[in-house]
C-alpha cells in the first residue's frame, strides 16, 4: 500500500527545493495537527495505532525512518506553546506554501494527478495517511543519491 503511494508521490517531488520546502511544511503541519488535537495528551493511543498501521504498510527501513521523524516532531511539539487558533493558521499557511512550492519549481502536484480519476477518494486517503513518511523518505533518498 505505501510503496504504490510513495512511488506516485515521488514522481511529483523530484526537484530538491520542492522536497526541502515539503519537509519544512509537512513537519510544521504535523506539529500543528499534534497541537490542535492534543495528540500528545488526549489521543496518544491513536498515534500509536497510526504507527502500527505504518508498520504493517511499509518495509522496515521506511518504517524506521518514518518512526524517527514522527517521534522527533512529537517531541518538538512539546517545546512550543501556542493557542490552537494560531496552530490552525500555521497549518493553513503551511498547506498553502506546500502548494505554492510546486508552482515555484514547475512540478505538478500529486493531487492534480489523481483528483479527476474514479479512485480519487482512495488515493487522497492514502496520500494523506502517507504524506509525512513519503516526504521524509523522498528527502532521505535524495540525500543518498
């Protein structure tokens, strides 16, 4: 499940500047979601269920990279105290910057590839569930080239 989504995602995230912008914006977005929904406190069990989902959906190396990335973000979120509305603005700004980065580097978005297809709901759900892992793994892959 992850491999197919990642391979399609990677086709739309080849240019280094786009990947770097996505690492930043995705990280900020994930921290925002953690803070908006109190995942570190109220819903830690859901986070662990998500990690189990990733574990069964990807190979060991990809899971390890994803796990370290998500734990780093979860721990960073403890260091920043902002109001929920501020986190919401940060989340929305990050999403806009992420979309704008595709425009800057002239790469089509992954979403634009599947939005008009019959299975777009499944693709969107997989894209959302695997976004953080896809971004960090693509970054690591580019660094290792």
